[in-house]
C-alpha cells in the first residue's frame, strides 16, 4: 500500500528507501497504525442541515442519524431501518401515532404515521368522522377545520430520495419547535406514508449500498448506476405500483386506498425521481392533458401551490420546470387518483442520482441533493397549503356541488352489467368497485334495452347519482378522441371491457325500468355435492378458477382429460347437463388418488367452482367420456424466460397470474442462461415482450428440437418477432416502414415531430377481436368477440387459416382509448392470436399482453388455455 504513495524509484539504500522504511516503522508503532491510507467518504449530512435553520428541535426526540448510526444520505436507508426509526418517533413523540395498514408480498409492514398536535391525537377519530361527514354532505366547513395532508414517498423503489426524505420530514414534524410547526400541527393533520413500495425500496437499497466504495464513483457507467434485472422500481412481482391505484391488484395498493377512502385528504403528494440529466418537476402537468372529469378548480389550486415550490427553488437557486412532460390523465396514478375524489394530487419528480453520486449534464448530482429537494417541496407543500387553506377547505364542498350539478345534467342514468357464468371473474371486478366505494345493486326485474337484455337477479346496476360519479364515468368511458393525443400512460381503463363483462348504458329515459333489490357484493355459485359413487367427474372450463382446481388436482396425482368437443351427460342425480368443449373430465376408470371425491369436494369449495358427478360414460349427446377426442392434461412444468432484454413488468405479470391465480410453481430463468438448461424437463416455455437479438444459434436450435419433440412454446408481443425470425411461427411482422408510410410528413413542420411520434404509438387502447370459441385457446369464452388491451403498434399477418388463427382484429377494432385512424386501419383484420403445430409440439403467439397489469381478467385466462388445453393443439 505504502509503495503506491511514492512516485520515484526506491532502490535499496536510496534516500527514498530510507524514508519509506522509517515511515513504515512509524506507522506500525504509532496509535494511527489502523488508519487507512485513503480518505473515507461516507457522505450524508445531519438532519438539521436538510431542515429549516430557524427552528429548534426537541432534544428528547432522536434524530435519524442518532438512530441509524449514519447521516441521512450516507447510505440508502433500508426499509427495516425506516420502519425502526418511525417506531422510535412514535414512541418518543406524543404528536405521532403509528399504524400498520397491511403487509407487502414479501411480508414487509406498510406504515402510516398520523402526525398532529397532542390535543388532536386524543380526538383523532372524531376529527376523521367530522371530515367524512362534511364531504358526504357537501357542506362548507369553518376556517378552523383541519387540512388533511397525505404525504406519500417513493412508490418506485429505485427512486429512493423520497423515502430518505421521509425520515427528515417525520423528524421535523415530531421534534420541531416554533411558530411554523405550531401553525401546521395545531389545526391540521399530516398522514405520512414513508415507503409506498417497501419491497422495491429494499431491493434498490441493497443494490446501491452493495456497490458503494470508500471512494464514490460518479461515472454513469459504474455498475451502481445500472441496476441488474429486475430493477427496484417495481414491487415483488415486478409491477409498477404507481399504475395500481385504480386497479388494486396488489396488497400495497389495497391498504393505501383503504386509508385514502377513510381519510379523503385535501392534498396528496407523490414523490418520484426521473432521468439523471433532468432537473426537478412539479405540477401542474401539461395543461391540455388533464383528465376531462377533473374540475378546473383542481388546476387552480395546484397552480397556487406551485408558486410556493417555485419560490423554494428560486431561493435555493435550483433548476426546475412545470407544465411539461407529465400529465394528469390516468386516474390509476398517485398524483391523479385523488383528483377524481375532490382531493389535490401533486406529483414531484427529482432528477435521480441512481446511487450515491453521478455526473450529469447539469453537473455533479449527489444523493444528498436529491433528498434535499424532496424535503424542500414537502415543506413548500405545507407552506402553500396553509397560505391557501380557506380555498382548499372550500374546494371539497364546491367539488361536491359541481359533481351533483353534472349528475343532474347527465343523459346517462347508470350502467347495467350482466353477471356471466364465470362468477369468479365477475366477483373480482365488483371487489374493485367495493374498494373504491362505488355502490351497485342487483337488478330485481328484467331490464330490456335496445341492444341487450338483462335478466332479473342476473345483472347489477351501477347508478351515476353517487359521490364517486367522476370515477365511475372514467371507468366506463369509451372515449376515443382527445384534445391532446399524447399520453404519459394508457388512454383508457374501462373496467367492464377489462373483465369482459357485457354491459350497457342506461339512459335517463329508461330509468323507470330499472328495478333493484338491495345491494350485493358477490355473486354466489351453486356447488353441487360431490358423490362417491360417480363414474366420472366433470368441471366446466368457463370458470376463472378452474385452472387452479386443475393444478391442485394434478399435483395430488389425479388423472385428467379435457374434452375436445361438447357433450351432454347424465349426472348421478338423474339430471342431464350440457358441457362445453374444454370441460375437464376425471374418469374413475383411470388411476386416481385415494378419497378422490373428498379431494374434489375440497377443491370445489376452496376455489368456488362446481364439480359435477357423472353417472355413466355413455353420453346423451356428443362425445362419450372415453372418446379419442379427450386430450390428456398433464402437470405442467413451465419455464418463463426473463433477464436483461426482457420486459420485467410483463414477465412479472405472467408470473403473478400463474403463481397467485393458478398455483403453478414457475421456473424463471434469464435468457442468457438458456444454453445451460436441459429443456426436456419442461412442458411449456413462455417468452414475454422483450429484445431477443442476442439469442445464440445453439439455443435457438435446442428450442426448435424441444418444440418438435412435443414442447409448447408461448410468446407475446415482440417475442413474436423472434418466433418469426426463427421460423417457429409462419407469420409476417409488418415493418416500421409500412407504419411510417401511413403518416405522410410532407406538410408537417419541425414542431410537429413529437405529435407525429405520439400518433404512431398505441399507449393503451382497447381493441375488439373476433374469436373462434371452438378453438382450444378460446374454450370457456361465451361470446364470439373479445376486448383485448393493446399497448403496441406491432402488426402481425398470417394466412388467417381457421385452424391456426383463432383471433383477428375486427373491421373497426377500436373500442375505447386513443389510436390514430391510420393505425386502426392497418390493424383491422390482422392476427391477434395464432397457434401452429410444429412437429409434435405447438407454437402459440399473442400479439397483445393478455395479463396487462394483473387486472385484465377478460384475457388472462388465455395463458391457462395455452397451458392446459394445449394437448388438443398438437399433431401426433
């Protein structure tokens, strides 16, 4: 080590050598002998340096550095450390109460701190109740009524400056002393959610900390700044939780929305990070990209708060921007979900250091800098809100009155929705409505509209005349044109289309025909008793959770068959029952587990799926139970390809569906490791969207041989380009040039560049497909059409053989959301789903993501069809 300190020659006996020897002896014998020969740079700063210098702090309240043993910003705080510190504050300060609102997939606690003056803590329940009553009544409150803040930090785990700032804001509120603290806490309540995504935060903290050296590296090429796959942005199943506020697929979202609905805060903040070369963004967003159901008063108040953010940055001489890049359209994001409820959602985006320090085009960006700016805007939110308190308090009352006025002027009375045969899918949808406090009732009498008839007790009615009018309008919207066609996220999130539920608008002129009979939250299924003496058992495939039943039976050693056609069987009670193609049959003539009837009964109850006891193998109509058209259903061994180059969110969506709704223990491997895997042990291989240009020739050859020997290869979106290139699928992918040619540029100006780019994208729209319900991939589907969610402009063409192409886009495919007319014309009548035999195996391709964000229940079961019904697609 010491030799590295000397630049000149050190021959034995030289002056340099003598100096070196003496220095070494001195270091070895002195008290400093353990000191390193480099300057340690742990970084970070004490809490007081991040916070206002004109207030004092209660010395009995521990600071973050006193508890963590390091300054804030020295290390990325782990979630367990964050939880510990919040518990310390709650124990030490009478201003703070701590509530665990739920648990993440990885069993980490979700916390919510309620921070206010001690006198308010003693009556917090009555304050909450009075606030809710005022909202429900739409009445104006006095100026002494409290403002309710919901401060939410770091919903993206690799945007950690928010959660690290939460340490400081919590300390500031718990320990701060002085007039400005009193003004905030004496008459107002701060709800502080320090980590909206604990699992992602933990993943990124580990990554950033494990790559931190004694000498910080600012080079963007350093591994610290380039995460491994998957990144910490997402939660356990690699979902973007900031897209889940409306969809509620995950426990983090469900816990958060429960608290939001209980409190209905006036202001909700959402702290994020963006690219390192950016500066700082705060709302309002792009003016033309506001959700049309959000009142203009929301923007006015957002602008009022923005002046305080701007002043804070001006005073600090920091760069920032607003009304650019980000929008307030999709109600499933943290900064826009509140807007549908009379709250003010505020998005903050800080340039990210993506580690501890990074060189950017704006200079050196440190982790401490990013934390400081999140603290700065937290404080400017408090200041701006207090300065505008009367207007903010009055806004919720005016929101209620304006909403009621719109309801009174509505042509639509509400929405009628059919309860399908698949009750599991329907109940999942109504559960979302329940969590958002959307009320609905069971139709007690038949309702006949122009295009559809809803039978009594087999449909529900969602009235528009209720407080959540704006949210309801948005989740039933089929709007296709917008003032600004550029979308930061999806352009539609129609709930009935996502769940493939038949529904219709009920106009005001038909309101007298709507007869309801009480509320309902679930639709029950009649479960017949499973008989011991049956010849066979049958389970209909149209139930959403039939695949879960099948998986549990296969794991128990049951022998199963799938019906390649329809049949009518005689049950043990003497009645006849018609079964559709895809019905799962369990013949007792085959080897079965002991106490099969008990096993079936338990599975039926667990998954709420009927199991029918069949008396004889001779059917009344259609194929007999011993028919050669009965396909063998074997226990699937699924390999899911992930790793760099693949879309982690889509890989996660497939994993989430198969793991949580079907029960398949999925093997996930990185595409770079495929070469070392014995593919013969797997029955199905799934490729999600991604870039597969690096797939080596020997791997491609091995996959092809595996298919030819009976494997089932499944791919979606860009994976189909790989399948076409490898000639695993006989399809054509329309080139980008064809799409470009559909958008002439001869009359455009330079300023039209971004608009043209946006027109060529499909950010998220619903497309109508024609499906073949006699095809095994669509067994269990009732209608001859199916809404699919499209997030890409890829166009697939095949020969449209009825034996291979089981779904095509319709003549006029756009159902909801924005797509340029040039694209919809190109996509019309092209291939949506294709399945082609190859050797003894089969290759299946989905042009779209059938598991989009875990809530597109209407198509997610296609993945189960591709797995459990695939035997009927193979050539033998």
